[in-house]
C-alpha cells in the first residue's frame, strides 16, 4: 500500500515548469525546475538535489494530477524492495527514500539513500555584482567545481580551465587555450548578455537565463571587445567586427597585425598595423 506525504509543503509553488535533469558521476542527480516571464527570460528557478540515486522513472502520461504541492515522499515497500534487488544485495537494510515530483508535463519517481534538498536559485544582480573567475589546474577540478553546470570549449586543445560566476554563485565553466591574453568580458548589466573573448573564440552568453547563445571561432586572436551604445566592436589581430542585436553587422580586414589602437570620440578607431596607420569609421567599417 502506498502512503503519500507532502514533502516540504509549499516550498515549491504550483506553477507551469520546464524541467531539466542532470546526472552526476557520483550517483547524484539534480532536477532543475524553471518558470518563464516570457519566451526568453526565466522568472524563477528551483533546484532539487538527490544523492546516491538508485532508481529513476519518468513518465509523460498524466497518471497523477498536479496539486498544490509538487514533491511527495512516498512509502511503497514493494517498489523500494524491487530496486534493492536489482541494484545490489549490499543495500539490504539501508533506508531508501522514494520521492515523486509531479509537474504539468511529467511524473518523476526517484529512489535515493538521502533526503531531497530543495534550493531556490537566486537571480543575479547584474547592477551591483562583478564577474568572478575561479582558475583551476585541470579539467577534472573544474568539472568537480561546476557539478552540472555548462562547460564551454574553445579550440581543439585546451590548457586553461576556469569557472565563471557572480560572487559565490558559479554559472558555467570554460576550457580554452591560453594565448597570453586574459579572457575579456563585456557585460550589459541591464540584459545580462555578455560578450566573452578567449583567444580566437567569441562567445555570447546570457547570464539571465544561464545559457550560451553562440561560440564562434574567428580568424585571428581577439585583442579587445569595445561596447558603444547598442553596438559591440571586436578588435582582432587582423580584423575589426561589429555586432548589433546579437548578429554580425560588418567586418573590416587588415593586411598587417594590429600593434596599437585608440578610440577617437566613440565614432572612429585609430589603428597602427605594424607601422601602417588607419582610421576606421565605426558606423560602417570604412577606412578614412
């Protein structure tokens, strides 16, 4: 006989959630629930963490209707005993917890040796907090630090690894090849959109929704990322590229490598290309 108990009553409010499930190498499992303010912006995120998960069952058939509570602890000796039999006889005598999460889309069952931990993911205050980098020595160390967070790869071979966040809250990780230039971050504090330059890679990351929008490999090493009004100018060794509304607007290539540069009145860019001096009009990329 099944006995259902509301787990952490009202801690997860009833709502229309999207669901993301992430498995860890140590047997841990994370369920991330999110509600959306509109098509592009997350309104609320809740993370449910399980340790030592022995069984997972997901169904999109609505055999259970969503009530005011989202997560339940269920007593079902037949089900947990069957899990023990399949997983290992060594688990005999250990307490197994059966949890069921009921959303508008899925019914999910988890058998875990530990209690579920519910964590509300706080939004990032882009206006007051600064980006924090956690440099580590190996890919394994970065992965341990990130847990289930996204990893962005730059170049085919990597020798540097860093976790990126705000304060103590880690958002994603990067594995890249170090060309001697530190990663460059150009963050729009209103939208949470951030252009990131690492070597020859240009990344656009949405901190508000914690997802990468693009990761493009350019033709030469990026020297700087300049923001003027609604445009982003990416200066490389051998070219200048203008981005607007998340898309490339124009680009201008150079014959020689840029050795020095200076912004003139936010309208023009002076360049010294190995002794050859140029002035670029930032409106259309033409050479004056």
